[in-house]
């Protein structure tokens, strides 16, 4: 299943609810004062169109009760599909099914009901799969691996302040220049700059894990004349004996 990791659905849902000033379009109860869960109701459903690709004029904010009444039946418990996921960074959202505060938001849709933003457990329950919990487990593993990479004792620091590390056969160097941090891999310098050492380490990890670093090095493997800076790094590397 294609996963949309951007906050498209979260932003769209927020916009629709804001346009209704946080109140149900039918009973006028609000999430802030009446403790109701607001959902986005699509007035029409177009097959193949993602939940956030509609105009806001095609949607309205309804509480769970009014949403059910609008469809004329109880919310379906099967036939739901998972279409997107987003990490809010904190418990900044609420599951539209149970109202629980959530950080990881899963957008699901149903041909006869529309779309909802729910948490991991409710996503598994409605889609009748374990996709959400499996995705969450893999996501947490990546986060933990990133933390281990950043904090690893295998990072060493040269006299000039350059941090270096070897991961999957790639020599990673992070150097500071004019208050910014840059990354070199196998003595090939990247152009991107980072505000902190942490940001640079995270980028290095993500690039190696995704395979982008390997692809970059393959493209740069063609014959080329090394720059003076790269030659200086080669000399420093050889002198350090850390090969």
C-alpha cells in the first residue's frame, strides 16, 4: 500500500474544522466546550480521489452523532482502507473514533462514509489488519536505530574538530565551517549545510539507511580531480591511521 507520510490529511481536516469554528455544522456543539469528537464529512465521494484532494466546500465538520445520522446508518466496521500516516511530534491530535489523544495519525477512508483520522489501534480495528501497528513498530525501530547512531561511542573527533564514523563501509565525516556543519562521505563533500552537529548526524544516518548515500557515491565515482580540501582530508585521514 502506498503510504503518504506528509501531513496532508491532518492539515486538510484542521482547515475544515477551523472553517466551522470548531463546531458541528448540525448541532453546533464544539470540541472545546462540549467534549465532542469532530469528523470531516465529505458531501460527495469520488472514487480514486484521496480524502484531502477535495475542496473544503465539498466537506463539513460534524460530530460523531450527526455524522452517523447524516449517513443514515451506523458507521461501518469493515471496508476501511488505510491511505496515510503522519507523526505530529507530540500528543497533539485526537482519534476521531475513540477521542484518545494521539501522536501518530492514520488517515483511513470508506467508500460509504468518507475519511477519518484515527490512532494505531483504531486503524487496525477498522481496517481489520495489523498494518498500522506493524508500521508503528518499524517506525519505532528506525527511531531507536537513529538514536544509537547519533550517540554511538564509535564516533571519534580529530584535532581539527571533525567527527568521523564508519557505517556500512562508508566513511562519514562531519566538519564545522563558519558555524555550520557539512557532511563528507568517502572523502566526497556534500553541499548541504546544517545548523547543528545533531542535524548533520541525523541526515547522515537517514541517507545511508535509505540508500541515497550509496547512490550519491556511485554517481560521483567517475574520474574526477579532487579538490584541495579533499586532498587535505585524505592526508589527515592517512595521518590518523583510522582506515
